[in-house]
C-alpha cells in the first residue's frame, strides 16, 4: 500500500492514527488492523530498506527520537518533514530583516516543539522555540557576549538542550547545556571546532560527540556534569570515525574507514565505557561523502545527509596558444564529489589535493605521484577548504586556515605529514584564498584587507608581500577609489601579476601588473552585468604568455577561456561546472581545475540498527 512506501515505522504510525480516527468504519478499520499486524511482525534478519526523503538545497537538523520528524532550513525558512505523510510543511517563515537567517534545528523528545538558531547581522544570536504546527514561536535564549549559539540536541527527558556557543573573537567553542525551562547556560567542554554530531545517551547522563584531537577525528563521551572526556575509539583501528548516534539499548553507532570504505558500526557502552568489540552493521555506505549520518534512538533508523557542495578535480590537455582543449577527466580519490584544491609540484611530478567534507575532521591531504599513479594520504592540519601551495623546493606545502583572528598559515612536510604553524600572520581578510610563493622562495604574496572604506559597501584591499627571511611586510598594490582587486595570480617566472578587478560601478575586468607594483594594464573586460567570482578561476599558463579565466554562464555552470596577456580576444575552451582553483602543469600541455556544483540528498536506512 502507498503508506508502506514511507517505511514501516511511518506506516505503523499512520495506520494507528487511521484506527483512532475511523474506528467506527468496520471494513476500513479491519484492513488497517491487518496491515498493522503485518508491519508489527519482526523484521527478517538482514532485511533493510533505503528511501530518499529530501533533495535540493536544504540544511537538515536533528530528527525526532522516533524518526518521524526531520526539521530543515531551506531559503531561510524552517520546514518540518513528516515521514508519516511523506511531506513537508513550513513552520517558520524567513526573518524579515536584511542580514538575518535561520540555522540548525532539533526536535524535542516529546515531538511537540522545535528549537532552532536565528541570527541577525550585528545582533546577538538567538535560540528560539516553535511548536511543530508553527504556532507559539518565542525567544528561548540569547546572550550579547556570544558570536553564535545554536542547538545541537535535546536530552531524552526534555530537560536540557545541548548547544554550541562561541564568544566573540574566541578561538574555541564551548559545548553548553541550556535548561529547557529557563534557558540558563552551563558550559561542560571546549573544542577548537563545533560538530553537528552531538547525541545524548538514553539515560541522559552522557553526551557523545565528534572531536578533533590534533589533526585526527575522534569520538568522545562527555558527562553532562563536565569533567574529562572519555576517548571511545582507537583511531589506529577505526580511522576517520564519525559519530552517528545512540540507540535506546545502549549501543552507540559510528562510521569508520576500517575496511577502506565508509561503513556503519555499533559498540555497546555502559557507564561511559565501551564493552566488547564494535559490530559491523552495514558495509560500504557509498562513495558519496556524508555530511552527517544520524540515528533516531527509538526507531533505530539511520538518516544519511549526503554531500551538499560537490567538487571534483578535472585535468585536460590544452594548447593555450591555439586555444584548443581535449576532453577532461576527473582525478579520483576514495570520495566522490569531495575533492578540492589541486596543485602541481614545481617539477610537475606530483599533484597535491584535498578530499573530504569541508571543515570536517576527516579531511585528507593527498600526494599523488603522476608517474606511478600511487597516492599517499596525510592528515590535513587546517579547517576549511583553501588553496594549497607547494614550497618552491618541493619539500612541503603551505596550508591556509581562516580563523576569527585572521588567516593563519602552516607548513606541512610532504614526507612526514608533520605540520608547523608559521610565525608570520595572521593576515586580515582573504589571505587564505591564494597565498603564493615567489619562484625563488624569498617572498610570499597574500591578498589582505585594511578595513578602510573606499566607497559604499566597499573596503580597501591590498596585495601584500612578506619577506620570508625577515618577516617584514610591504604593500605591492592597494585598491583605489575607482577600482579594487578581488583576486591575483603570480606568473610562473615571478615577473607579473594577473589581477581580477572590479570598478566602483561593479564592472569586472582582468589586468596585468609588474611584480614590483605600479601601473596595471587591462587585458579583458567582462560584458556589462556579468561578474566574476573572487575565490578562484584565474591562473597563468606555464609559458608566461597566456592566462586562463572563468566566465559565469548559468547557475553552477562556467565557461573557461584562454587569453594572451599581450592582449587580443579570448578563446572559449569549454563549458563545465563552476570553476574554482586552477593550475597549469609546468610542461605547458596540461591544466587542472576544481569544478563545483551543489548536490544534496537526505536518505533513511530502515532496519539496519534493529537487526
């Protein structure tokens, strides 16, 4: 029947509701009882079902304990998906003020209300409560000393809401408990990063959460009274592990790459300690990266929130002078649609790139030998996705990380994977977008902000040079009143910059400027009304004579062009995914780039954890 296509748990709830509403209709009630009895029959061992619930551009919150309700944000509206009727309804409309929005949400254990995060520019964060029918929307918690505060999970008894909170300009976030009656806050742990994976145990005395220990992910247990956390899993046995959630029988679910694929495991936990060995529940959850996997602790259903921002790396043979290109091929890793930041080594033998979910503890730095095809994976020391840069001698990579205090840089040894935080910096603004070494290794160039206004809604940007021996900085270029720099690229011989510029009339163009600074020369003007992006899609050919750049065409689609830096008309090479970071191989016959599109799907696995 149609109801059963929504899953056994949802169908049972629907049939029970039908019996309650139509008990006086004998024939109808008899059929409902028969179907309910069939669904109540214990599931055959090994039987499971997978169903797609949502697709598109959404942000899913924490499901209700029964798995019936899933809250999610879409276009700054808050919706509630009801699996019993397989449909959504809006419960909170988009906030009216400009610069405001809705974030993470969680359903209460009695399934009567939803806690959600609402933010507004230059205003304290808010955690609000709303009934599941959209009524009784009210402010629950706010604090003017915080930069953000959002709800992660409810305790099973409904007395507490676990939330992440960060003080303004703080480096670390706090895991806090909010009293569900009066909103009083109590911090129980601090972490350098937040995690969507926060789950109470069935007795409400423990919280399981994902944690980052150095450069490695970790599943930890934390008493709600505070104190030292308990490390639950051995990273050497279960690499890349991520929390899924508790079941009411005391088992804790997690994913792991123990067998080179992302698989689902369960381990029993008693009084905050693991007992026995982890049990494999489902091998290979697929190659598409999971943004989050979540268990509803009453039904045991597993919700798979798959990768939202899809990124693959493409390589193609190209003749920059002739303006021709051969079909491209993706550079594969163990992830699908989650490969980022390609960078050829100075000698052209190696390719460095990142894979994994941006900001997650499972990010890996890959070093691929382009001659043998062998790939090594190293821990990635930074949070977020930013371009990688090889040191000119090929011994290390520069990793950039955007923090509340500015961009910080680290040196990653490609032989050992060890990371060293560099002393220069932090840099204000967009320095993380494309820090670039001079070919001789003497200088590092970064885009920075001065925070000095040069017009309405415009802030001065600079191209800054760092002397790596003395640590002294100097300004190569500073935006003026008529135009500002949005992106730069240094030529392979280190003599010139390509600059992506925007005028005060919001018209974009590309210019060339000597490395010492001074007057720039425009070589291409975008058609009026067409704007380039400031986070990539501009790079030199290895011959120092040509440049590659993107031009947006349709949503999530770009056109790639090549142009002579001496001037002339550009030549279109191809149309592809949204183009981000690109590089030319030193042999001048190949290019590589990062192509983006946005994909997101929410699936439910039924019958996995109940076997």
